[in-house]
């Protein structure tokens, strides 16, 4: 078995305040961005139409905007996707207010406006249209799917370990999801159905890392009865560190390859994987394990206070 770190004895748990401060900073930055500029939803969740157009040669984005305005088409979003073979690709998006109930109107209006200025110089590669009711239903179902996944994780880990371990794992996954969404807002990445698939994948990935650590904690609690919980948690995290870094590192390399070389279609999906793998790996060590320690310390202090109060009454 490949082992990167031999006999490492890093004190992770005594640095929990630093880790929680870092998590708080990331969460505040992400939530601040979401409140300030919101999330950028794709056409899957926000009614409208997206048309992918390929020109024979490069065309300035501002010229495309002027052509759309001349044809009375709102230029809600015109994004350069770059070259693909001998063509030049551009994404054009119009919102619900223009499309209304006619889902084909967006494509027809865009092709008509561009045809007036660039006749025979472009082709429509693909188009997507979603009505307002469908977009609303998809948003609700995406939220429910994530909540169901978190509920299933809580039930499974509570059954396999103890409820506090399940709660800590769900807290860590919730932390990962919020930070990832915050990064989507900060970098203005679009959220669509493929991103939701990536987030659900990351939920399972993060929990898998956390379960590996918790499983080692359970083993060490049985064989190291003289050690404190803090020492057991540190020992368990250090023992599983090589496995965590190797697994997450290889996954991150694949995600980075998709992000830089996979093209525009899977760019948002790959971005979610890159951020999620990094944050998920971090949270298994720096969020889930400290949460268990904090709860157990609180429980022991509360028990000690109750015993002290009982002894005082007995006197």
C-alpha cells in the first residue's frame, strides 16, 4: 500500500479554532456574494432560452449585441465561447420576459436578427428553452434532492456509529455545499442541472472521506482506552491522512483536467468538482472531527455540572 505520511503526529484538533475561523471566513465571503449579486442560474432553473451559434469567423461581441438590438432582441447575455475547429462559438441567452409562453420564440428571434446582419455566416449548433413553471419545479426538486441526500446520510451514519457522528457528517456536508455555492456566486459560474449532479456527487464523496475517519476513530476507541478523545481523533486523522490525500489528489487532478480542457459544456460541472473536492477533503479533517470533540466535551461538562449539583443538594 502506498503511504505518503509515515508516523505523522500532527495536532489537528488543537487547531480547530483556526479551522473554524477559516470556514467562517469562506462562508461569510460566499454568503456576502450571494446576498450582493445572487446566484447565476442556467436556463434549467430560470425560464428563458439559450442559443449556441457558430460563426464562420470571429465576430466582436459588441457587434453581435448591436445586431440583436436592431432586431428587437434583448441581449441579456452574450458570451464568447471561443473557437472549435474552423468555427467561432457564441452563447446567446434571452430571459423569461422575452420568451414568455412561446419556447421557440427565443431561437427564432435570435436567428432572425443575426440573419439580417450575417446572412449565411453562422449556424445554430444547439438551443435550450425552459418555461417558468418547469424552471420553478426544477429548482424545488434540486433542493429536495439535496435535503433527502443529507437526511439519508444522517440516518445511515447514526445507525452505523452514533447520532453525533451522523450530525457531524451532515454539518460538514452542509458546510461544503454552502461554500461551493458561495464560490459559484463569487466567480459568477452558472448553476444548472449538471452542477446539481456534481453537488450530489460531492455529498457522497465528502461523506465517504468522513466515514473513513470515523471508522478509524471507532477502532481506536476500542484499542486505545487510556487515550483521551482528542488524542484518538488526532491519531485517527493522521492514520487516514495518506489515503485521504491520495484519493482526493487523484480525483482533483481529473477534475482540473475537465475544468481546463473539457470545454464550455462541462466547465460548470468541473468547477463544482474542483471546489467540492478541496472543501470536502478539508471538512472531513477540520470540521467533522472537531464537531464530535466539541459536542463530547460539552456533554462531559454538562454531566459534571449535574453531578456537582446533585452532590451539593445531598449535603
